[in-house]
């Protein structure tokens, strides 16, 4: 089984939405855990990485997967933002007071996620993943709940005869 496939499986089991169970998310997880192609998940480590010179460089150097420089925002907006929401990663853990636009912005795997991830491929994996989800929740379920709440509030406004345009997303 490839490390990309395994990383996708981990993301799925930790409750990330389908949109974050893709190759770019898998590479990001591998980078944040410093897992090389022949590496073992039990040896995952926690290191703070910047997007371009950390995560993207890891993809290129270790997995020979090169992303264009303008992909940095894709990593940030479509992967790392959700990783932070899901408590997979911390934003600026070494210096939380960094401004949002700082060139020193960095990410690291959370201790809770790392603890679960280290059990992947063992008998303890299911229990580790369940513990993680019970401690921090599942992002996919939060997204579904938010979507339902938003749609239901639109239905109520429609019943109250207000001029609200609601679309099911």
C-alpha cells in the first residue's frame, strides 16, 4: 500500500471531509509527520513547517512531486485551513503571536493527531482514531451540521414570508 493511499485513509478515518481526502492533503499529512516512502507511521514526528519551504519542498525532495509556486495558496486554503479546523494541525505553534501575513507562518501536526497517527497499521489504530474523534470531533460532521443549520434557517425565513433567496449547497 502506498504512503499516499495510507495518508488518505488516515484522513478519512480521522473524520475529514471528502474534499480533504485527496493527494495534496495526503502529501501535506506526510510532510507534517515526516513520513518518507519507506517510513513507518509509528515513527511519525512533529515538526513545524512553512508552506513553500517546508511542505512543498518535502513533496518535491522526498516524493518527487513538484507543485508550482502559485499552489502555495491551494495548500493553505484547501488543506491547511481545514487541518487546523479539524485539529490535525496547529497554526504557528512555535509563535502564536505572528501576524496573519507573516512570512514565518508555519504549521505542525497536533499532539492529539500525532498520537492517533502513530497507531496506524496496528491493532490500536481504530481505538486511536476513535479517541481522536471523541476528543476533537469530526470536521466532516461539523460541516454537515453547519450546512443543515444554514439551510433550515433559510426555510424558516421563507415561511415567515421574508424575501430570502436560499439555495441548497
